[in-house]
C-alpha cells in the first residue's frame, strides 16, 4: 500500500512539473495581487469548513503565518512569508497547481487530496477565480 501511495504522489508531481512553463515565468507571481486578492481568501469562513488559516498555520506543507492575538489580518512581514509559502504550492501558469487543485471539488477539476475538505464546488467560484488569476500571472490591484 505504501508503495502505491508513493507511486501515486510521484505521478502527480511529475504531471504538475511537466506542465511547468519556462523558468522566466517563475517571477510572474505578483505579490501585490496576492496580498490584496488571494491572501484574504485564507481568512474567509465557508459553511461546513474551517478557515484555511485554521489548519494551514500549523503542521501542513502549506504553512501560513498564524494570526497574532487580536489581529484580523497579517502584517507586511507575515504577508511576505505567506506569499513565499503560497508560491511553493504553485506552478506558474498551471491549473494543476496544488493551491488550485487541492481545495477544488474533484468533479470540478480538482484533485482527490485535501484533508480539509473541498472548499470550492466549481471553478466559477469567485475566490477560486481570484486564485486562478494569480496562478496565471495576474498583476496589480484593481
């Protein structure tokens, strides 16, 4: 069983990495767009689910900064750390990036894994669309 799981993860990783655009696009992930449009998604409460930050500030590969006591958002230093953590979950330009695929319902194009449940039932969800835009290179804040 263990080797089956490892093989499955290896195939997923190869699939994601094979879709990676040339390295020049690695800088395409815009910090200002992330901070204004993507990062707030990690604080939103969805019916039947915990907020992303509830689980992803402790003991997960995608590690967000915990909110300081009494804070409702992150400061600049924490936002930069969140940006770096989120970038590790993205292959710029790839809709197969774990940041997009894990929380998306499998029937809507997501993958099978996300122990926190499927937060987005459709690719039409506005929050999922904001993350997608960032992964695809959206810049600036409107």
